[in-house]
C-alpha cells in the first residue's frame, strides 16, 4: 500500500505500507512515523503498480529493516556471516566460512 506524496523520514503518517523515498531507500509507516529503510542491493527500491520492493541484499549490520522482515535473515556483504532483522534493525547473528541464500533459507556453512 502507498500513502500520499510528501512523506519524509521522521514525518508523521497514518497508513500501513511502504513507498520508495528514492532509488536506494524505502519508507515504512511504523508507529505513526515514517522510517527510512536502506535498499542497498543492486535492485534498490522499485514500485511496480501497488507493490514496493526493497533489495536488502547489500544492507549492513545496524540498518533499519521492515516490519515484514522481522525474524528473516540475509548474508553479510562479504558472504561470511548472517544478519537477521530483530526489533527493526539488522543484527549480525553468525560468522561462517560461506553464506548462501536459497529461496527464503539462509545457509551459513561453518
């Protein structure tokens, strides 16, 4: 779902959903405030119809993450660890020899 124009990080909102603030970041309305979500991956932030996608594949530890990503993981940019979305932030959860993603599953090989 999208909200009306004029949304900005830290601004007030009263909707559910996401919008792209630019090609490299999305905004999500959380607790009536717009929160900026980095989309550092090659596909950035894109809107296709009513769907907003945010490529988090190159996001970093400490970056904000979407409420819909809570509990989900991804590999670190060096592919030697995992990050998980916890309480709205990406937290490093493991160090490994190699990390791969298959579908929704993150595999960290020791």
